């Protein structure tokens, strides 16, 4: 009989399965997975949480597997999981200590954060794209977790939800700031990724893959680079000011200009060579990027 992932619809269910005391609030809790008591075999097909999970991992035994590589988490870091994502207990949820914040969407329902939280891109990142923190940043994050924990332990009243929501927003905004710092401080790794992305696109142009497969999608390029599409876009936006789709379009326009300068292909033929099914789509993209139609650009080269 085929096994399926274990689905947790409530935080209380998760606490029970992890051998932890019931949460003091049904819609939000903080748990230390280092203290959890569970048999990974019970979750061989993984788990699906129908609530948010924000983990602050201060130490980690082992490595996470992602794609074909393993990623060392011994220094700790943060990870962000949105509701409905599949987690593998032997990978993403291996033994670690630290604090994990669980937030049921119903806790956010009447607040602007209910919509705003979906705009934080790192909830779409993979385990390999965790946020690594400096000692000072760790102290900042830990203070927020402790504040929320104290609020849950000591004074649940009519103001508690407002206070905790403000702390969650603070936590997410700090994570945004620290990810931005991470993109900047890991330039060598990030520039290598950019070089490999450019090489991928160049291979598409050289091997005429565009003729049969059309323009490569962001998802396809990200998969080949072993990163998530959202992480790739956020990284590029920090490096060069363009998201992944815009970057693809810029490269297509560069190649189109090369073809147009050669004068031996019609605009329709160029569109076909670049993976466009309809020349009109190529014309529209080219004009939106250059303010000239392809034919107008071609004429401008003769002047």
C-alpha cells in the first residue's frame, strides 16, 4: 500500500506528533525541534503543514540534500516554509536545535499581514537557499523569538495578538534586510551563478534550442542551476536590477540586435530563430525594450 505525506492542519496536531506539550495558543507556537521526540520512519513520505513555519536553527547535525548537492548547516541559519509545502523529515527536518515559529493563517486573517506575508519571496526558497546570519543578526532574531515566547507564556489577553503580529512583521522585515545583505556579501558565489546563467542562455542560442523549445522559462533555467525560480529572480534583482524574466528578455533583445545587424534574415525569420511562435510577439517585446520596431531598428543602422 502506497504511503502518503502526513498532513497537519493544526499546530496542536504537530505538537502531539512531535511529543511536545499542547501549545498555549491554538494558532501560534514556538517549538524547539531539538527537543522533539518522533520517529522519522513515521514520516518517510514527508509532512505537509497547512500553516507557516519559520525556523531559526542555531545548530544542526548533518547536511541537507537538495538537488545533487549537500549543504552544510553547521553554522545555523533561518528557513521559511509557507502552508502546503512538502517537507522531508530526513532532510529539511533533520535534528537541529533552535526555535521554530508556527503561525496558522487564521491568526493573520483580520490583519494586513495576511496578504502582505505572501509578498515575502523567501517563503518560496529551498532549504539550500537558507538565510545565514552573523552573530549580531542571530542576537536580533533570537530576541524577537524570545519576545513572542514570553508573550505566549505570560500574558495572553486582548492585546496579545496585536503585539505578536507586530513582532512577526518585524521578524519578516529583518529577514528581508539580512537576505539583502547575504546577496551582497556572497558576490563571488552569486556572480558564478550569473555566469552559469548567461552560459545557459548562450547555449540555447548556439544550439538552436529555441527553434524547437521556444524561449526557456525561468523555472527551467532555475532548475538547471539548482535554485528556485524566486531565489534566482531575487538574486538577479540584487546583482543587476533585473528579475529573471527581464534578464531573459534582455539577452533575447541583444541576440535580436545581432541578427538585425547582419541584414540576411527577415524580421519573421529572426523571430522564429529566437523561439517566438508569432512574429507579432517578438515585435511587441522588441519595441517595449528599445522603443523601436525590429524593422525600425534595422533601418536606423543604415543611417
